[in-house]
């Protein structure tokens, strides 16, 4: 057996924390804008490539590089919202926004493919290669520091998002918009600004997610599909729009996948989706989801 | 003008059919007929998608599951039983049945959810099937399935495929037309407009949605079967292709989501374009960028699709001419097809809000 159960669980929980951060961004965007941002996966890859360029060509440390990539991804998010999501109106707005973000995703994929080619790259730094010994005994297990750092940063950022949402004036506007857009507009909230900034925040977290993802996996422009399908499964399982649900579902799903991976690497991903479908047959709104309102 | 409207549509259909029938005899170039076959395959695929997604409003991004299931079923049967030549076309209904059989549990799970959740479940199911095609033993993993080559004359090698694709495309359109005119179709459109109200009025929503889903899956499976016979090889990433889902949705939205002819128009415009781009720039990403860019343009500037927007312009033009006081010869007689034609701008605005209910057919 290549890995022990303990290792799989530790990997799963820590990796799940990073997925949780990316999923929180996605579910936040959904909650406020009623949009599922299919481009989230490829945006993670874009962020990973940004980190790659910064670290390889400019020799900036990955974590230091976040000072550049987080604002950059925030701007990317705001741009996407203003250019492609805001103009959508009318009856089919929901499906249109989904398809528009899908279109953004394949354009980005094409551009990344054209710029970086089909070969895979991986981010590198001392904390990616070095690790801390977790288990002693005959099979010592080294946990790369990046797992710990990435997990710590993810927890920190989810905490920041939580504080912003529940302790600030802006957060109150966001939650008001989530509950009832028309009423929020009536009490003087600039709903358009809230939407743009929320989309920006939801995308900005991909900067961190992309950096950690790119350190743990070799990636190329194609990796976006893998990411987005997992993220979608996570936020649906957690219940759309529920931040706590996204956190729980991310850690649960990635741990399950990591544990199944011990026995069969090729089937672990299938188990991941099968778990989703199993939950949905019992509870169509996901684990923590509220009953869906009347269509439109 | 009214006579033109009454006879124009059937005459146009007959003319297009006749053109379709003689097309490979006139344009014998193999590349041209290959484009034509691909286009007809997509006409069938997008019409099949539209008869579920367009009419019910449930956008499926998982129809590649049925396409791939049909392709693998037909491909594996042809491979194991050494079915050659035109006999292989008799396998196509089995491809359709494979799609339909998968659609039953798929639909029972997915159709309980609405809107976003439905779309995401279709994507998740799609990925499960692609992974299964990669991992299962009988699908031969990465290598995929290759069908035996038919020993036809190279000069007219494409023709049998062309006519099979034409028959399937016409059959799909006919089925879509039948559905749209039927009680069943009206129930679907009612679900699209307001599912809860439709249920309140006695529409058995789940049953109706599932029936449409299965029918749509059957046609998609047949289309996938023909595709594998023509291409000669099904790989997990080409038979279960996310780009298929996206292309079909794009064609549907470009032509006119939920209309009868819009999706056909969308496929006829987009598929040759895509083929040409792929042919010209051998790398795949140029096609991706163009596809995505076009998609955004359509969504932003033609959100209701070419056909409904065109009809709206015609109506507006008519209203403008009415205001100018110019007598219109056909103002009295009601045009049978688009109910909004001849009515004022108000009706056009009403149709704009409820595209599924009124005019565009």
C-alpha cells in the first residue's frame, strides 16, 4: 500500500481547505449575483500561471507574489462582471450568465494554451519540496510545508471573508443583496457596485487557490475542467449559496477522494461524483441548501 | 404577400430538401461532403438538444453523455460483430436506445433539481461518463474504439454517410415539429414558462420532462452512432466531449432557443465555420477562442437568437410602415405562422418577454 489511511486523511483535509477557499468564492458569487461562474476553474489556472511567471521570470517568492496576483485576479473578476455579466437582462438571464461564463472559460483556455503551450508546469519553492515529518516508524511520511502554509492561508482568508460579510457595512450590503435585490436597491444599496465587488472577491480567492494548486499539481490549460467540475460538485453538495456548506463539502469530498485514492487512483474521481449524486437523490438542494425559490 | 406566407414555407422546405438530396452529386469534393456530413450530424444533435432543453427551459450541458453512449454502443457492436458497410446503419437505433436507457436514471436524478443545480448535475454526470470511458475495461481506455472500414469506392465514399445523416437530421426536425405542435409540446412550454403554475394546472411535470429528456437522448444517441461510423474511431475525450455540449448550446442560442428552425439555422451557420477554422489553423485553441468569442457576442447582442430577432425586426418594420400610413396589402389577412406578424409593436414587445409562448416557430 503506497499511502496509509492517516496520510490520505491529512492530505484530504488540508487539500480540502484550499478547495474550500475556491468554492467559497464560487458560492459567494452565486449567492449575490445568482450566477454560477463556470470560469472559476480556468481562473484558478490563470492565477497559477501568473504565479508561475512571477516566480520563474521575476524570481518573486510565491507567497510574496500573491500581493500582485490577488489584486490582479480581483480586477479580472470585476472586468468579467462589468463586461459580460452586467449587460444580461430578461427571462433567460440565469442560463445566459452560465453560458457567458462558460464562453469566458473556453476563451481563457484557448489563450492560455496559445501562450504557454500544452506542456505541464509546476510551481516550485523550498516549501514545496521540503516537508515536515508527521509519522515516525518504518514508513516516515513527510508533509510538504506548502500543504500547511496553503491550508493556513486558506483558513485565514475564509475567516477574513466571514468577518467582512458579517462585521462590516459592505458585508451587510452584500447580505442584503443576497436576500432580496429589489429591497436592497430600495434602501439605497448600490447593487451594481456590490455585484461587481463580490464577483471580484470571488475571483480574487483563485489567486491563492491557484498558487497552492499549482504547487501541488502539474498543470496546463486543460486543468480547468478538472477543477471546475470538482468545485461545482462541492458547492452543489454544500447547498448553493451556503458558505458553511461549501467549507464542509470541500473537506468531506476531497478527503473521500483522497482515501479512495489509496485503493484505486483511477476510480477515486468517480466516487467523488457518485457521492454527489447519492446525496442529491436524497436531498436535491444539497446538504445545507435552502429550498429553491420559484423559478425566476 | 399572404399567399407568399402560406406557400412560402412549404415551398422553401421542399427546395431545401431537394438541395440536400442532390448536394453530394453536385459537390463531389470529399472535403466539402465531409463538412456537409459534420454539419448534418450537428443539425441532428442540436435539434435533439432543443427538443428537450429549448422546449422545457432546462439547459442540459450533459448531452454528450448520450452522444458518447450512442457512439460507443454502435462502435463496439460494429467492432465485435464485424459489421461492415451500410449494414452498420442498422445498428444506429441501438445507439439511440443506449442513450435513452441512460437518460432514465439520469433524468430521474437531475430533473428533480432546477436551474443552476440541474445544469451542474448534467455537467457532473457528463464527467462521470467520460471517466468511465477512460477507466472501464470494455471501452478500451485511452485507445478508444475503432470501427472497421467500409470497402466503398473512394470517390463516393462519403455519400452513404451523407444520406444517413440527412435522413437522421430530417427525422429529428420532423420529431421536433411534431412535439412542438402537440399537447405534449404545449405542456413542455408551459413548464418552461412557469413550472409551478403548470403543475397547478395539472401538468405532470416530472413525467413530461422525463419523456422529453429520453426522446432527446434517443435522437442524440443515434447521432452519436452515425458520428462514430463516419469518423471511424471513438476516444473518451472525443465521444464524451465537453465542446459538444457547448457547441450544441451555442448553435441553439444563436439560431433561437426553443424555436423549431432556429437551432437548424444555428448549426448550418456554425458547424461549417468551426470546420473551416479547424482546417485553417491546425491547432485547436484558435477554434476555441473563436467559439467562445462568438458565443459572448451572441449572448450580449442577440440574446434571443437570430430567428426571433429577425422576426421582431420584420414586425417592427411593418409597424413603422403602418405608422407612415402606407397601406399594406396583407394587413387584414392573418398570417398563419408567426402570430406576431401583422400585429403592432406592442405584441412584439409581449413576444419579446415570452419567447416560448408566442410567435417564433
